[in-house]
C-alpha cells in the first residue's frame, strides 16, 4: 500500500463528518417559528442548557434549536443570524429544543433578549415567523 493511500485511510474518518457537516450548514435563510424561552434557573426552559449544563441570563441573545438543526450538539456555542421583518440579530446556540419531547422541527426557541433586539411587538411575543442562517 502506498504512503498516500495510508494517509487517505487515516484521514477518512475525520474528513467524512466534516464534509457532511459542511453540507448540512445553513448557508441561506431558513424559515422557522421563533418561540420564547427562559434559560434562567426556574424559567420555562426547565433544566440547564444542553451545550454546557448551565443556566443563562434571559438578557443574553441565545437560542435552543430543534433537534435536526441542533445536530447532536454540532451547533453548540455557534452563532446564528435571526431575521424578523427588517431587523436581524445574532444569537448563540446553547440548547436543543428536543423534537422527541414535542418540540416541532422548525423551532428557534429564543431568549427575551432576541425578541427585544428584533423589536417584535409585544402582542406577537410567544410565537412568530422568522428566518435564520448560520452566522
């Protein structure tokens, strides 16, 4: 076996997941339903965040993504752009909105800081349509 074939076989397990991850990345705006969540202890989010096992301030622009977008934690601590009307905000992924526990497949579950930054009218707080992409 040639040296280049050996290098290829050694690198293959590393390159395949990387390639798949690149294909799965959201390069354009994806339609979603944004819901509101409290990431603080005792908040509506329940337990600590999936990414780090910690609670987070609702004053921080953070989100939980539906399981398919959370992608087994591959988006942990990465930023996404969330668009609503003519506004946009970056938020960090810290949690999963678990689809096996009733979370729909199209959810961006956002902190109050995200809702405020997007200037969503109070009458629409709770659930609204947005688009998002990787930052």
